[in-house]
């Protein structure tokens, strides 16, 4: 039973060691959590003719004091709440945006301010974080706005070209995920050479993607480069209205984003640095060693007394002969006199003690 327990313990130790190494790898890799970013679009209209009454127009002594009509487009966003257990520190909307582009559909001859507005995320350490963007323009007529939001990601993701997407069944993924999925496809279809594993013989689908009948696996990252495209932006079409002071789109737009999961990383680190369990295991191992030693000592005494009880005279003779051999080993070349061995007082001398 004890031997079986030892064998089980060795298997468990090997399994735990592999898991610890997996956790160590996970700590070194980016740990992310998926969240939902909700985007809202609205606009304000100011000093519009529809907002000024006829009496205001008649009573105005100085027509120059009347402000030019304008509108302000707002693009805002926030993360949806999650359970308290996994709540993360709040992040501003601008931290999720790499680039924001707004295209206005209106006559450029009437509005020389320009119909294309772009915002790029600043790279400096002193960059301000905001929960929304505003664009203010002059105008008293409705117009369509096309809003394109390019999102940042915790891990760089790519849109897969159509042939590759059909082959792997993925529309978007990281570079490492694409290579892993491609290798799984190669293994499942036995495309790797039996002797030279790096040599890949393309089937019809793989040759359609890369255009090569034979591929060496180290070539794959280079071959994938033109097939990994930038992610499409989030596109929102919105009608800017000026018939009332405030107008909001009846729809909100939910986008899945990835955030660094620092809480998860800390939990993994805690598992690696927790030495309390290891101390308990070491203490238990020491106790087991002491118990095994005590069992061995008890067995030795039991065997000794059992043989003595079975045949006392014969046992004593064997025991004396054994002691004599041990004595000769200790004395080396000096042998014990046979006559002295026959006398009982020889074994009562100080050397016995």
C-alpha cells in the first residue's frame, strides 16, 4: 500500500510541476479579459432658426448680435458594469480609441471648415484621457455623419484574408493564434512529412491560400504577413438633426474589447509564491520518514526476538558467530584467538561494551 501511495505521489508531483510551469508561462504572457464597450452618439443644436421665435427676430435691434447657427456632435463610450468580484478600475473611453474619423456629408462650398475630422491617440505620457469626443461646426441643416472608431487592443489582432479565414474558420485572431490554428490543420490532415516535419505538402485548400505545393514551416510567418490585415473600424452612421436642442441616436453600439486582467495575473502570481503549502508538505515528509524509521527498527527487534524464541541455542550460536565476524572486521589483520572465544569472560571484556 505504501509503495502504491509513493507511486501516486510521484505522479501527482510531476503533474503539479507541469501545472506550475503552465502558470509561469501564463504569467509571462498577456492575461486579458473580455469586456463590452458601449458607444453612444448624440448632438446638440444651438442658435438654430427653428429655435428662435418670430418675436425674437423682430425685437432684435442688432442683427449682428445674433449668433450663427451651429451644432455639436458627441461620441461617448463606457464599459458595461460587471460583477463586483471581477470589477476593474474605470477606464476612459479615449483609452480604447486608437483613431477616430468622422466624415460629414455636406456641400464643401457652403462649409469651408472641412468635412473630414480625424483624431489620433497621443503617445506622450501627459496625454489627457476623456470619456467622449465633441465636434462643433456651423450649420443650420441636417446632415449625415459617418463615424469610424479604430479600437486599440491589449493584444494585436488581425483580420484574416478570405481564403485563410475559410481554411481556419477564423475571421480575426492574433498572429500566434493563427499559427497555432494552422499547425493544427496541418496535423489533422497529415500534411507534415513523416521524416522532415518542417516540410509541409499542401493540399488543395492550403495551396489555394499560399499558392505553393510545398512549404517549409519556418516560412509560414513570412507567408502570413500579407494575409493578416488591419482590423475593420467600428462604423456608425448618424443623422445630425437641428430641429431640437438635443438629439440622441435611438441605438447604442456594443463592441467587445480586451483588457489586461491584472487581477487574474495577481492570482496566478499568488499561486506561484505561496510557500505555506510547501512547508506543510515538507513537515509531513519528515514525519513520514521518522515513522518509517521507527517501523524498520520495530521490525528488526521483532525478527530478532522471533528467531530467538524459535530456537534459542542455535540463535545464540549464530549471533555469537556474527559478532565474532564483526569483531574480526574491526580488528583487521589481528584475529581473535580461538581459545579465548570459547570462554564466556572473553565477551565480558571492555571491548564488548
